[in-house]
């Protein structure tokens, strides 16, 4: 299954008063990192779908386990591993590392969906398209 890894710096705006990560930023990093993974595969999950809908990958489940905290200006490696591709849903493991040391690990479930324009509450889920499934299944 697909792996995707990149490095990022822990910035001032992402720290608590003690100078370590303030945990909600991990959620934002997971959103940004997953979008980068999809974009790197040539898939924009938020692209328009026809004239009346926008694509989306709403999160349906997220569990986070904190092991050690990164400090201001440290480099954090974010690994994303595709763990399951269901019918409409996809599961991902996120690992945040300082070198080889695990800092935080999370399990996330997303669903392939679209939002009708002008009616964001009418979320429609759909089967993961075959070309997306094939790209996520590749060992890379
Ligand atoms: C998604 C829903 C409309 C349900 O749609 P339905 O089509 O009825 O869902 P189903 O019950 O058929 O389940 C569809 C699949 O999801 C799976 N599923 C459903 N619920 C769950 C939960 N809670 N955990 C894990 N998997 C789930 C289910 O097993 C099905 O999997 P497959 O077998 O692989 O197909 C409804 O659950 C919902 O609105 N949930 C709230 C979602 C939400 O508010 N998320 C947070 C805000 S959205 C967000 O953050 C976002 C991020 C990025 C974006 O691009 C867009 C939005």
C-alpha cells in the first residue's frame, strides 16, 4: 500500500507556552499532509465534480496517541501509510517522528464524498473511484 513521507519544522505559531507542540496542530498537519499525498498523485480531492458539487474527504474517525513532544524549531518527519481501502472509506496511519523516535501516532478514517454547492450539509458519500484505489494500492 502507498506510503508518503515529508519533513516539516515545528513553528512558533504551533507551540504552547512551554515551547512544545500544541496538539490541535497535529490534526491540521494530518489534513495538509494527506492533501499533499493526494496532490502528489495527481488527485485533487477537493476539485469540482461537475458543475454543482465540490469533492471532499470528510473525516469519520480519528484516534491519536502521544508518546513524546517535539520542541520549537525541531524537524518532524510525517509518514502517512494507507492501511485500508474499503468501498467508500479509506484508512490511514500517521506517524510523526524525530529521526527514528516516534512522537505521535494516529489512525484516521476518511470517506470519498462530494458537497452539493450551496447545501454543504447534504454531504453525499461515493465509492472510491477505481483510479484512486489503484494509486493508493501501489507499494510506494
Ligand atoms: C459521512 C456521512 C454523511 C454518512 O454517509 P453514509 O454514506 O450514510 O455513510 P455509511 O454509513 O454508508 O458509511 C460509508 C463508509 O464509511 C464508513 N464509516 C461510517 N462511519 C464511520 C466511522 N464513524 N468510523 C469509521 N468508518 C465509518 C463505513 O464503514 C463505510 O465504509 P465502506 O464499507 O468502506 O464503504 C455521515 O456519517 C456524516 O455526515 N458524518 C459527519 C462527518 C463529519 O462531520 N466530519 C468532520 C467534518 S468534515 C471535514 O473535516 C473535512 C475534511 C476534509 C475534507 O475534504 C472535507 C471535510
